[in-house]
């Protein structure tokens, strides 16, 4: 069903051109839209015309026209007040019927895209429905997920739609109350940097439009429509993993997740077992802020003692002392690559477990 506002705008526009008065009623003879301020319709005339086999009829000074939606009678258009009521009425009925088709196609496309993202379609249905809806099956696409720190509202969704309004082959939808999904068609030669630029453009535009706190995650580019759901799952994982290990970034790509992607898929009991084996009764959370700051800075500088001590504004020997002290308490020497890797993974595992605990509550 079309909205009353769309129908009202349609009849107002046709009247402005033709000077013909137009009224749209439903099958219960209720006025949906009209160019007249005070309009009354004869219910018996409407019902009689609706039940007849005729597609148009003249009753008194009015001409009646039927509007169908897939051979199902949907509206009746009443035209009057002009010498060209026949032509204008036919034009109005034709225009409204085309609006019904366009609206239904848009609704069907949105429904198709949602089911495609959620893997709710058989492979044969994916290609058959895409063909029927005139959606290319072999275009290169990537899925973006937009999530705000605030709850999603209508204005944000409209802002995103406006952002991609000029590109007919992109799709904007939502499958939950928190996020907005953009399926962006790419050129065949698009590089990863172009996908990153699109994400930055989204964040910049929405931030300037008072939609602050926006996080954008995106998956890999895919070349077939059946793979769009994979790009969506990758973007969803990137969004979740980004909240754990990249909380200071508002844009995260699936390709940037690194080892965080593996840790995110570990079961919690296995994580607890790993931490206990490495630290026995201790945990990285037990270290004081100075020690944690030293460890993080040491990792940032690729285990370079001189550069780390310089950035921490401490003497090299002081840093060595802290590393020796850490080795005694954990049995891990961060100056040795294997021990450093073990400790780094342990820190990430603990961070992951803490995040999962917050979700449980």
C-alpha cells in the first residue's frame, strides 16, 4: 500500500498541470487523497463500480477509473472539473498503478536483501529472485555495517540513504535495531584503499551531520551475489572484534583483525585454561599500571629496548630491571620473541574474556 502522503502529492501534481480535480478512494469508499478540501463521495456508486466489469465509468459529472495491483483492485480514481477528465483520469490511474509497482519492487528488494544477508535463501532462489528484481548477480560488492554509540534513529537511516541516493545499485537496509547496513557496489578494479575511503567518507559525513559516535566495519569484496552474506558476516565480526581490541578506532576492516579474529572464536573455557597454564594463579590484570604501560610500549616498539626506554623517559637499565622483574614473576622474558608472543596473546585473551563477561550481564 502506498502512503497517503505519496498519493496526495501525486494528485496535487497532476492537478497543477491539468486543472482537473482528482480524488482517490479505497474499496470502502474512504477518501485517501483529494485535491478538494471538502469532498464527499457516494458510497453506493463506488461499490457498484468496484463490483462491475468496467475499468472506467461516467456517473454524472465524474469519471471513475480503477487502479490495480497485480490484477487486484486497489484504488478508484475520481476525476472531475475539466474538459479533459477522461485523459487526466487515465493518466492519474496509470501513474498510481506505476507507483504501486515501484513501491512493491522496492519492498521486495529490501526483503530479498535482508534474507540474502541472513542466509535465509536457497542458492537457486538467490539467483531467481535477483533476476526477477533486476539485481546484477556478478557485480563486485562489499558490505558495511554502521553502528552508533546512541540507539539508531530514523534520521540516521535517512542520512545514510541520502548519502548513497545517487548510486542506484547500492542497497541500504537494517536487520536489527542497532545497526544500518550498506551493500556498496564497487568497480571491478577497486582497490582496498577505495573501500577504506568509502568508510571514512561515511563517518565524516555523518559526524558533520550531528550523527556522532559512528563506528563503521566492513568485510571483504565479493564478486558474486551469493557471497554477499559472507562479506556481511565478516563485517559483523569486524565490528565485534573492533570493540574488544581496537576500541580507539571508529573504522575497522575485516582484513585488519589479525590474531584478534582467531581469539574471538575461542571458547571461554579454553581461554581460561590457557591463562591458567601461562600465569598459574596470576593474571595480567594483577600487574600495576606502570608495568602494563611498560609492556604495551615495549610491544609497540617491536621489542626494541632503546626506543622503548626513550619513549618512556627512563634509563635503559630501568627498563631492563622492569623486564627482569616481570620474568621472575611470570617466567616469560619479553626480550625473547616466543615469550613475547605468548604474553601478547595472553593479554588479548584476557581482554576478550572481560568483554564477553560484560555481554553476559
